[in-house]
C-alpha cells in the first residue's frame, strides 16, 4: 500500500457499530437481564466485582455525572473536535458510550442498573462525535494513549472495549491493536451489525476482524444469533445484545440493541476473570491467559462457528 493510500484510509471515517434505541426509561432498579444471562453475579464474590481492574472504553464519551457511573470513572480524554477540541471534556453527546459504560461497570448503589463488573474502573476515551462518526486516527491515538496511561496509584489499562468499526483494514490500526496485546491488554471489539442471515459469507468489521482482537457477536435472550450479527471466521464468542437496558444520557436508562451492546458484557466479564484467576494463581495473567480463561467460560449454542465462535459467554453457578 502506498503512503498516500495509507494516509487516506486513516482519515477515512469510522463509525459506531449501528445500534437501535428501543426505549428510554426514567427510572429502573434491577440487575439487567443480560448480566444475569451470563451468570456474572455467580462469581462476583470470587472476582471482587472487578475491583481494581481498569477498562478503557473507546467510544462517544460518557455522562460523567450519571449516578450509576460517576464513581466508576478514573479518567478520560477527548480525541475529537467536539467541545472545541478540549481534551479534558470527554462528555458523551450521543448516548452510545454511556450505555456501553453502564453494561461494563454501572455501580451497585441501590438504584438504577448494575454492570457486569460493578467495581471496575473506566478510562473514558472519546473518539466519536455527536453523530457517532470519527476517523481511524482518533482510534489509533486512543489505543496508544490507553497503553501508556497510568492511574493515580500507577494503575494500568487491562482491557480495551470498542463498540465501533469500519470497512477498511488500516495497517496502523492493526499495529495499535497488536501493540496493546503485546502490552498484555485484552482488546474486545464488536463484530459488527452487517449480518445478512447468510452466515456463510465473511462480513468484516475492523478492528474486530483482526486476529489479535476479541470479536464479539450478539444473541437475543432466547440464545439465538441475532440476524444482524456479523459472521466470519474471526468471531470469538457471543453475548447478549438485544434490547439491553443500561445507563443513558440525562441520568436516564435505555434499551439498545446491537453487537455494540454484546461487547461490554465481554469486557466486564474479562475484568471478573482477571481478579478471580489472579487471586487463584497468585500472579498477573498475560493477555493470552486472559483470553484462554474467557474462552473457557463459554458454552456452545450449536450454531456455525462463524456465528458463535467458541459459544456464549457464561459463568457456571
């Protein structure tokens, strides 16, 4: 690829994995059905609910004062031109990022919803604007930022969650994902919502399609592959993605659908796995070991591997 072509691809648009807003809700008090479906509460005691694990959420930002999220956010940065390009303003002006963040780590506060890992910490990296669009360069910079970031107690990012993607295979994006993995960061990505129900064609969405990324497809609450979930040989596993209730703008809640909603279930689960297994083994897990443990906690649903990969995320009671 020529240098000029590479620059064009980096500047070319990237977008949210398409999602659908089913309903906006004023008040709620529940453990969401998706969190229950993967049996996350069954290992909350052993995993300390993800406490101490930092997850970088690369998305549209987050409502930082949402009652269910304000105690979970450890830092953030804006890579877009929104808010006059202020790097310290990573507020969500779309809604998608706030919803994703809630599924990962919404706090246990006797109200609202609970995330899969309700004691994990979130590093909010805003790379997409109000319309849900952005560019590859923002994503690349955010991944590299997450790799280098250190918290107030020298915390490091252990997981990157990306519910976004594009059609172009950009070498520098691939390099950034590889660099993250080489720094023992698990990179979890939405497989994409371009599925056509054929299940025999490669429907690729980058960065999910890279071998080094964990590609997540979506199932509904009946454990059926959703018609929109991308199918290809790089799908690693599936998680609940249909009508998922989570945090939303204006301190509200919403039901959204898409592989975007399946991805944060896996990102939160990885935080639980890190705490549970590192307590058992008495050492820090490598990225390869985190992935192996993630796959260990799946169950086959009997679909083609191009649809379900290793199966549905599930923690046995």
